[in-house]
RNA sequence: CGGGAUGUGGCGCAGCUUGGUAGCGCACCUCGCUUGGGACGAGGGGGUCGCACGUUCGAAUCGUGUCAUCCCGACCA
C-alpha cells in the first residue's frame, strides 16, 4: 500500500470529546470516526485491526472445536417473551416496529436465538455436546456510552454458546473455552487476568471475566486479587475481615440505652460525637429493590455492594432510596426519622437483610427511627434481623478468602467473559433433546463472549506512549512502513521501493510512505499510527545503510537494506508465533 | 435517568458582555521553495453560526423552546 493512497487522515491535535487514551489515539491516528453517540465508523486501518482480532479469535475457537455461524441482527419479540427478557432487559434493549407494527429488537446478545436454533436442530443426545459461535455487531442502548470503542452502543462481539447433557460436560467445555481465551488474548499481545465475577442479568451460576489490567479510568472494574491464585471482580469478591468481631464494650458502650445524638446524620459525625470507631456502628440503608423498599444493615465502616445485595434479594433492579422515598416509608410506619437515624425497629412488612459481618457485632450503636437519637450497646436481638447475606463491598487490605493474605485492588477492562448458564434459557424456552432413555431434557448451556472492538481498544490502552500507538505485531494494521526521507532523491526512492517490493513478495504487510512530505511529518505519522517497524531510507544510504526502527522501543539500528529486509521478516514472524 | 457544561467549515478554537450580515490555526487545492523530527511564501475552495419560534429596521450575538454532544454518578463485551 502506498501511503499517498491509504485512506487515513491523522489529526494534529487530540479530539476534544475524548477522555481515555485509546479513544484519543484512535481518532487522532485516523482509525475511527464517531457517527453518533457510542457509534463509530471503523475506517480502513481500524477494520484491518478488527479483522485480525476476529481472525485470531476465529482460529482459536475453531481449534477448540466450536463451529461458526451467523445469526440475524434483528430479532422478534416473541422469542424474548419466551425467555422472559422482553420485560426484564429494560431500555438497554433497542426496540423497533416493522411496517406491520410487529415488535422487534436489535440483538444485544443472542441467547434467545441460539436456543431457538438448538431446539430446532439438536434433538438427540448423540449430537451433543456442541458449541456454536458468531462474530457480529451487537447493539446495547447504553445509559452512558463513553470511552470511544470501550463502551459503545454498537460494538463487535464474538459470542459462543455451548449445549451439553451434563454438568460435567459443561465444566469440561467451560475449561476448554477458558484455555481458548487465554490463547486468544496472548496472541493479541494482551496480558489478561481471569477473575471470578457475578453472572449478572444474563443469569447463571459460575462466571469468570478476562480483564486487561490498567491503572487508568479506562478500567471500569475494580479487581481484587491475591498473591495466591484468587482474583475477583468487586461485584463478586469475598474476604475475611482482619478484625471480624467488634464489641462496643471495649470503648465504653456497656449499658443499653437510647441517647441524644444531635446532628449526627453521617456515620463519621456519629462516630466523632460518641468518640467510638465507625466499626461499632451498625448502619441501616434503605434500598428500592424492584420498586419495593428494603432495609440493609451493615457495619458502619463498610460499604454495600449493590450487585451482591441484588442477588441476595433475588431482585433484578436495585438502587438506593431517595430522601422522599425514605420519608414516605417512615410516614407509613408512623415515624419521621430521616436518613442517619433509621433502623428496622418497629418497621412492619418490610424485607430486612444484614451483612454477615453484623453477626459478629456486640454492644453496637444503631438508629431507633427517631431523629437525633441512637441506641447504644444494642445487640442483634434489638434490631429484628433474621436474614444474613454477604452484601459487603470488599476493600483492599482485607484478607483473601482462600489463603488469608491481604487482598490488593487494581482496575481492569473486561474484554471477555465465560458463563455457565445451566438451564436458564433452555428450560423456559422448552429447548430439549432426547436422552438415551428417550426422555426429553433441557440442554445444559454455557455462553462465552469476547468484545472484539473493545479488545482492540484495550490493546491501545495497554500499548502506547506519548507519540502514539504501539500495536502488537499480531493485530497491527500493517507490519512495516518504509520511509524514504526525500521522495525527490532518486537513490533513496529506488532503495525504498526495492525494500517495499521485497517485503510485499514475502507476504509482509507493508506501507511505502511515498508522500512528498518533510521527514518530520512522516515520522510523526508512522509513530502515531503505530507501525511495529519502520525502515527509514535517508542520509545513511551514503554508507549503503538504512535504519530499522522498532516502534515499541524507538530503538534505531543501522544496517544494509538486504539485512533490514531479512531482519524485519524474522522479527515479525517471531512475534506472530 | 439525575447533576454540570458545550453546540460557529473536516479538526482545534475566537467572536456573543455592548446586535450591523463571520474570523484564526491545522487540514484540503494550485504554484514556488524545502527534505533526518508535524518548514516557508503567494494564491484558492469550503460554514443557512445545531434547529425552531420570538424580539428588532437588522440576530452567531438577546429571549423562549427543542434537539444533539460531552463530562460526573447506578449497568455491561
């Protein structure tokens, strides 16, 4: 490819609407352009990268025994009603109507469709297990698209679905996919961590996410990990507390009584007023779970992890109550307490749940539904809790549930995940096969996703410097750029063209920068776009040499043109292994 | 959805307070010159100032409404 004909427009400045580095770089280097919020045009350079990520994914999936197919982007409402998700999925599902007023949606994922395909085509245990996948655009009408390709509304995803006859078979396929994923991300030049995670709205039991570890805002997940193998998304992480048992008696709270605590709306204010640590306060939060209020107790120095709470309640939607909702709830129970003074004491017909660590609290401080008052030296019997669950957000420094060492935290970009779905879809959708004994049984399913476009963006997050992108060879749009410093210099042009042609003959993806630009422009563009190797033909040609520049390190090496050709081919092939 | 901000050629911005019919840098086209780190000179093309309504002799500028986009919080590949 001649640079003069390559469809690319690099920008002198970063776009003003981009926040994270992958977004800035990809726009500035001419890979993508926004069409509308969360929706991007993939320009030729980007498309080459995406096709490479796709192909690596495809090769590894095929090698793992999965079969590729392609399902429609448009899906009928009826199947979504069968699974129950037409109601549940909410506004993230892009809904539309056809000319006959039939309701449809744009696929955010394809469990319904694949389950339909399976029940039509997989009637016998003899056909199982099977794993089907596709690579396709998905549409999710995100509340807040952001970070360019990292959180778009339309994005490219590889989604795979497995159908098994037993849990053992599913376990085997799950591990098979986990290994395929490690291969895929390694080949893409992306180090990932496989972490335990919540299975969320898609449902199921066991699930893991593949995270690209980063220390920037682009990592939207908190990952807790230990020096042993344990690691988990914050929505799923568990821990042991260094000091699980707290007793208010140790700081003077020995006699149970209700006392005045004026203007102590926050835990901090209350702890300061009483001169006790926050851990001896039992705080009570009001949540709205599926439109109904719920009271959640947790130790004062800890936070509620809402996904855990949601799962503990079996709810599909949860949020903290507004002050108006709290006021209404209190009024219905004959109280006027505001947030900060609430408790379950005297509340009627309301779900009450407490974090497990509350069990280990003694002689604690708690609200009594009366403003400016708290009970001190209270105990479990006083707060009417019957149900306990782990609803606590883990913090760094708490102890690993497996080995007891302190947990660390970092941020991660989720590029892939694997789920054990079980019969979550096959059962309601009546998707069954006939077993050996002739009995109809629902498939035991798994699903496995990779964000293709997100993976490409995550690669930029992981590999860049202030000059631009440093693409790993395996997913770079081109491997090499050959830069004659002056296109007017016949010797330089001849050598450059010769190198270019030799590389082309060897199947190397190479660009010749034949533009009549000054060298600075060409070097800046080469580094911004991120060609893994650059061969500069310039002044050193007087000594019969060219320069081989490695993008990752910007290291320059002078060598003869023929050497540069064989050397660059060798290095590319070494990295493509 | 709540909170904050912004909409002016492809990109980055000024002009708006104090209304008078649009400007700068980059990019693009032509010519010259230049060629080891985003040169220079001359000439040129491109914008109903997000949209609608209103105020006014006159609106990018003032008012109302609306749409879009971005940033901060709860969801997900």
